[in-house]
């Protein structure tokens, strides 16, 4: 519980007769000091001879302010020690200055990385982040998300996969007039509402890497079927293998859940096949770590007996040994871009018909991949 602080009221004293003008500090004609009221955004606008909206844009670090104006407003705010009052600011602009992050994702590191990106973007913007985990399989899922938005009086929300793939939720947000950004693997919405990750292209890079190393018995642990990213990675990987004259047999494909345990269970199945695969592509790093465990328990060495490739390039990838070859998905950048676009939408700062923000994952080759055993 936060500690309460109290202060005794003090009566302002009138300046003594004969006091020198220097004892009454002013900034462009407005008295400041311990006995004066706290300055408002209207005061700053009047002193700088600009509109209140311009002061707001300076506070929010909007690019749509001339540098000379920004410098003048910033100088005045610094001189009078102005800090915006969150409640007054919300009332003045009819906003809460709160944005939400809505997700249902078993990968904790993914959520942490997204949050770091969002927090980096909203720092010094005056906005705060409210996080809302949910269960997309619940019968009350849609009602709960709508209740969360109304209860918190959110100005907008960022939706992460697989929540972001729910078209009914997107329609509900439009009906509520709630700004949103969807992080997606496929373009399911207007470009201005999307941050798009090119999962299919990234999975192609993995297949090409394994084919060039000489592997021809290649297995895959997919993501859960409820994720568009899982389908995109499977399709891109399978198509690229076909381009190199290789096939992905059904018995070499098992379904995972983007968790360590599902990676371990999937690898146990694959490593019991005959002939055993010489390479496994696990569709995220958590599952790849599970493959390491299964290989170790079967007496197999990575990479001399088994090549392993992951996806995400989470901190885990460079900490396990041998270090993991994986696809670097710029998750923090995705969070940052989503937050920047959302705030721009809330403030109506974007121009007409903006394009989707696209991030391009790429393969990072480390120690876990090599040529197949002779």
C-alpha cells in the first residue's frame, strides 16, 4: 500500500512594503514561486502564444511541431517547472491517456519483449500501459475484453497474436470507436491497423539453410493450429524445401504449443522415428530448448548428431549450449512500432492511407546447425 503524505496549509504572505521588484520573480509577466498556483497547460499556451493543442503536441513529442516553436514552449515549461496533471489532462482532452495490451500467449518471454518495446515508445509521451491477459477460448472472451476497455476508459489497445487474429474482436473495437493496432502474421485488416511480421519468408530462410548444409531428413515442430504464425511458418518451410527438391513427410511433422514441454514431447516422437531426422526446426526457441533436452536424454549431441533451429532469437538462444541457430524476430521493435502507431492514431497524427508497418525476421546462424552426420 502506498504511503500517504500530508502537508500543513500555509497562508501566503503579502510582499513587504518597499520590497524590491527582484523579489517577485516572473516569467513573461506571470508570477511564479512557492506561493503561486500551479501552472496549467492554458498558461503555457498563453505564455508561448500558441494553442493548447500545440502545447499538447510538444508534451507528446509529436513530429508535427516546428523546432522553433518546440524550443520556445519547452523553455517556458522548464522556467515555470510545469508538469502536466494527469487527471486535468484527461479531462481537458477527454482522454484517459491509458493504452491496453491484450494477449493470450503461452510464451512469457514474447510478452515481456513486447512490453519492453511498448514502454520504450510511450516513455515521456504521457501515456501509461495497462496489461490484460485473457482466455480466447472462454465463452465470455469478447464481453470481458470490451468490459476491460470500458472499465479502464482506454484510449486504444494493442492486440497480440492469436488475439489479434480474431475478426469479431476487431469489429467490436470499431463499433466501440476504440483505436487499435493488431500484430499479425498475415494482413487481416486495413494497413493503418497492422504491424506485420513476415513469418513465411523467415521460415523459408530456415529451409534454405538446412538444404544448403546437406540435410534431407528434416523434421518440424509446428506452433499451435490456432495461430496464423504456425500456418505461415509451416507453409513457408515446406514450400522452400520443395524448391530444393526435398519433401516434408507427415511423420516428420508434429504439433507443438510454443512451450518447452511441447518441444520436448515433440522431439521424443521425432527422434524415435526410423530413419531418425538429422535436423529439427522448432517453430520457437522454447520448443527448441525442449528438443535439446530430448536429444540429450537419447544420447545425441547437438549439432554433430542433430541440427536444431529455433525461432524468435529470445535471450535463451544465446545462453544455452551449443548456442541456438534461430530466426531473429524483432519483438521489441514490434511492440515499439505498435505503440507509436497507436498513439498517432489516437492523436490523429497520421496522414491518409498509411501503409502497414512490416518487420522482417532473419536467420541468425550459431553453433546448433551443421552438416548432417556422415
